[in-house]
C-alpha cells in the first residue's frame, strides 16, 4: 500500500510537469537544447536544497562515476528527444507509448529476484492494451517515420534511468547519481545555448516552465524511492499519469473519443489489479 501511495504522489507531480513540458516546446517556443538547459539547470538548484534532508552516499569507485555519466546520458536523451517527439505527439499520446517499458521492467525485476506471476503479466498486458487504444484514439494523423528514432531513444532513456538507479544504488544514492548528472548536462548545454537569449526569448514562459520544475523535482525524488521498490512499479507511473491527464481533460470538458475513454478505463483496471495481485 505504501508503494502505491508513492506511485500516486509521483504521478500527481509528473502530471503537472507533463502539461508544462508540452507548453514549453509548443507554445513557449523553446527548442530541445533550451528545454534541456532550463530543465536540468533549475532542477539542479532545487535538488541542492534537498540534500540536508537526504541520506547521501557516493563511493569513490568507477561504478559511482559510471552511474553519473549514464544518468547524464539518459537525461540528455530524455529531454532532447521529448522536445522532438512532442512536436508530433501530445503529452497524452507520448505517455501511452511508454507502456512498452512495462514488460522490460517486469522481466528486469525477475532478474533481480522477483518471482514470475501469471496474474501480474495479465495485469501488465491489460494496461498495455488500454495504452494502445489511447494511442490510437487521436484524431490527428501522426507521421511516425519522422519521429521513430527520437521516439525509440526516448523510450530507452526512460527505461535506462530506472535500471541505472537500481543497479548502482549500492555505490551511490539515487540523488547523488542524479544531481551530478544534471549539473553535467547543464554545463554541456551552456555550449549550445545562450542563457541571456533564453531569458529574452520568453520571460513569462520561462518562469512558468521553471515553476513547474518544483513538482517535477519532488516527483523525481519520490520516483527514485519507487525504483528501489521495483522497476515495474516505476514503469506503471507513466500509465497513472496518463489516466490523470484523461480525468483532467474530462474536468475541462474537452472532447474525448470512445477509444480514449475505453482505453483509460482499461488502464485503471490494469493498474489497480496489478497492485492487488503483485
């Protein structure tokens, strides 16, 4: 039950930041490099303020440094590729496709000692069916050929982040893997963007994106705790965000197709049953 409540908290935080991410690239006009710089720079500062309240571990081993570099790579790919993919997909559709990582995460957990459960596989399959229905519910024609490579890299980055955090936690605590990685990405982006121009480009948009990093940072900290529990629980966060976005669209009285409604209901059933039977 505690793990499920953590997942709900992460989903709530990421739902807020997901809406901001779409705004950043579609309305505020920030490109991939600018988006990455804003995300990593602001979250680095916010994470620093949380350090006194966390258990810090960083061993002087090659594993710790490898973890930081790999997390940096994952974050660069995640932010850069999402900026490209979100030009074709909505935040809603992107979260739907992330269901692909559910199976990869489940079998990774088995590698770490979890027992195979037919009921869990059925729940995961049910959730994925719901996600596929949601991804096919959009009225727009999406040219996947234009985004297939960044799309695959984005999926690998999301799955890889959880795997790296879990694998290297004995050598460096999750925050001490994440914080140096974000700082590295921020420094790299300084060679690609001009901070003064970013501020000039859209001051109000920049402020909104930075403020959205507050729940984003909280979500990342809680997400790392969920990863420590199980990778498949980490992957289930994305469908939960998707369901949250769906209910937000209902509250806003936005038009929703039957496929979207059916897919969202199936997702809820899959997530809830997985928590019951796992």
